[in-house]
C-alpha cells in the first residue's frame, strides 16, 4: 500500500484546512478532520480521488455514516471503521458528556 486515509470527527475541524500528512517514503497517510458527521462522505471521496487505496473512519461515524461512505466510494477502495465494544460505553459517554 502506497497511500491511505483516515477521517476523524472533532469540534471545530474543517476538512479543507485540517489535513495532516505522514510520509514514510514508502507509504503516505493522510488524516482529515471534519467538524460535522455529514462531511465524511465528501472527505472520503476526496481522499480516493487523491490516491488513497484504503479509507478508515473514526468510530464516531458509526455504522450509518460508514455505510454511506461505502456506498459513495463503491468498489474503488476498501472502507473500514473503528468500533468500540460494549465495555467502552461508560468511558465514551463520560468522555463526550453523554452520561445520564
């Protein structure tokens, strides 16, 4: 693999501005931050257009937005996502202020 991309969600991110590249000389990793979940499809499509051979998504997008990205990029590249097990629910709720 020569190039892949990871899209993450964080408050205040702008996918036109918040792009980081890590180039080992053998593989380029492109990290794109988005501020809203509905920006993930366009960000993933841009990564593919720029040469990404694989896309990974932050767990914050969940299965619905992951499926939308898979639909958008079709069979051009594989799409995966970070997922958390049930044992992480309390920590995630505490981290993002979603607790009861």
